[in-house]
């Protein structure tokens, strides 16, 4: 009965293909007008070979023609523009209706007059009346009464006329008999049955409403944490931002030290267990998960998770939620807990804004760092970066880590000049090899690097800087600070290095200035930018509008 599975990854791929086609059309035509072709029509063509059952009654305001109204699809977090989200050539509304009928038929039956206690699981009971009604389509006759679906755990009750069961078995939530005509409350019925469209065997990544970039983060959430609501992969690692963030936060929680309630609690962020006797079943994979969870305390900030008003659970972060987060979703659905993690609060309690994996080479700063981007305030002021914004280019990587890697790449690509070779030095920035006969060991990973250095020279500015090879090793790991057994611990002069390298040197380097119309940030304004407009053409952020 509990087939809570979604083909969200397929949905993402399909959306990406559609966007790519629309962009290609926009580039070829040199105009954004191509967006008016519409996406839903393409989806309907995919079901052109489907032969509907006469019982599948059409509904109004159904943009994709899948027999689910737009309002119903919004309520159940379904795609209003895709009639066949799991690509099985059956309209989603038809498939869901048949699944509901099968689930209701499988429910245990309870008779309120029997004196037996009410079941503690979802059940049904019948209200039969004297008389029959006839189906308007096939003429078959049914009792004029109804079947009542009850979910005691969610306090939900749905009344279904018996003839509606006949129509659901044929793929329709609408029904028409000689006595009863109408449409079932689809969202409530699905909640009562704890049912979603059955797709992949392990697809916990459930789509969320108001998520135009389909990265599993709602617009309000992205706004609250400083992400881009219309960019699904800001760090361009081919992982949706919400999926990556959920997995990263789950790993952070799992790595927290645990306090067992005796002795002084840790001075660092810690967790404590709320152990309960029992399990709940994940509605996606069927795993039995401990029904308890974890409280999280950040003593430095004086914050805890969850708060007393948290809608998922006011006392602890359920283990079921962690289970879903490990699979890339902040939503969770199980036998007890159903809802969404307050990711904004969890991120703050864990002091994590970005989903990147930490690296031990990224040594902490001893100086003031207002925005915690591993660039000190004095360095950012001297080098001309924003000391109030830790992610100036919004690629979900702290500026200090990103700049260190970029400087390392630039130094590695510089031409090498041999002063004793007789050739004149290059006119552009170059480097001179001053490597020594000996090695230096990294204190973090034990890697051995040459104990010498590169001299980086900018002839135009008549300036140079010595960059030890161990520093290049650390910059490759995202740190301007270093620790070796020859050069010891220290930090390179970042303002001087940036000035000599003339950063930004390439489009996309930290500090790149983009033209107003350079929407795709490739440092040129052309038809590709028009395609970016076409991709969002006619979308609205007006809360009073539906689309």
C-alpha cells in the first residue's frame, strides 16, 4: 500500500532536455519568442498512442491532460506540465486512480457496530444503503452507499461513493452514476492512503512546490539561505543544490559528538539521542527506521535544533528525516513522521552555509574574518574583495577557498623562464624555478613536496613574489595558509599575489565583472543570453499568480 516513490531524477533529466531544446531554438532564431511554443504540448504528444478508457472522465484546468487538475497536482507536489512523470505511457491521474482503488481494496475492513477496537492502521468501513445506481458509461449497477477510508494516525477520513471505486478501477477520480456524480478529494485521499506515484525503487528525492529550478529547494528556502532560486547547480558539479546540501548536512549530523546526559556537555556543537521503543517504515524503500531521533545543541551560538514550533517534530530531528537526507531530500514520509526539515535552522545550528566537503588543508585563520570565507578582513580590504559576502560569485564555495585554487591553477600554467638559458624573459607574467635538493612534508596529509620555491614575476608591474612549492600544494586544496617541516606554518601575502597575477585573469575567476546583459556569465553578450531569458519566459514570481 505504501508505494511512496517518485521519479524525480527522470523529471530533472526531462526538464533539462526541454530547456536545452528551447535554448537551442532561441539561439537559432535570435529571439526569446520561441518560448511560447509551450512545454505541455510536447508532453501530451508523448501519450499520443495511449487509448483512454471511456470511464476516464476529463477534468477542467488540466494543463497536461493527465486527468489531474492543476490545483490537485500543486497540492500533491506533482508536475503540472508533465502528464507521464514515470515514462510508462500511462497518464499520471489514471495510474494514481488505479493505485488508489487497489490500495482501498487491500485495506482491512472494520465494522463500527462490531464492538471491536478501531484498528491502529489505515482501514475502511462500508455504509450500505437500500438501492442500486447505474454507471453512466457501462451500465453496471452498484450499491448506492459508500466506502469510508480512515487513517487514524493522520486523523483523516475520506468518503468514497461505491460507484467511485468502479471509476477509480478504470482510472478516473471523477465518477458519474444515476445517483452519485462528482469527483473525489484527490489530495486528501492520497494523504489518507499515504500514496504517491510509484516509480523508481530508491527515489527518496521528492520534488517540492515552488521550486522552478527543480533543485529540491523551494524559492523561500533559497532566498533565506542566500542561494539562487533559478539555478539548480550553482557550483556546477552536476548535483542539484538541494540534494547535495541534504547529504552534506546529514553527514554533519552523523559526525557530531554525542552527549549521553552525564557530565558536562561538550563545548562544541553536539547531539543527544531521543531513543524510542519502536520503528517506522520508510514509504519509499520500506526500511524500518528508529522512530526516535536527535536533538542538536550549538552552545557557542546558543541555538538548538529543532525549535519548539518545528512542524516536523518539536523535540528532535527524526532518524527518518536523516534517512531521507542521506538520500538527498529534506522531505520525509514514514509511518509516524511526515513533513520537511527546517533546513534554514539546521544549517545555522551546524554553522554550514555551503555544501562543499571540508578539507583539513583549509587551515583556520587567526585574524578577523567577518564573513567566514577564509580571507581575513584586512586581506579582502587590501585585495579589493567584499569582506561582507563569503560567496561573491554565488557558486556555493567560500571565496578564500575558491581564490586559493584559482591562484594555484594560474601559477601552475605560467611559463617557466630559465635566467641562465640566454633567452630574454617573457613580456607577460612568468615563473622561475628555484627548487632545492630536498623534500618538505605536508603536516596534514604527509605529501612530500620540493623544499624550494617558484619566483613569480610580473615584468609589466616590476613586481615578484616567492611561492614555496608547499604553498602550491595547499592552494590546490583551497588554502593560502600552509604547514610544512621546512617552511613551517605561515600564510602567503594574498594582496601581493593577487596583484602580481592580475586576478581575475580569466572569465569566472573571483572578482570577474559581468556586463548587464551577460545572463549566463560567459563574459560576452550574445544570443546565448537571449536563451537564458527564453528559458524563464512567462514565468512569474508574483505570489498572487499561479504560474
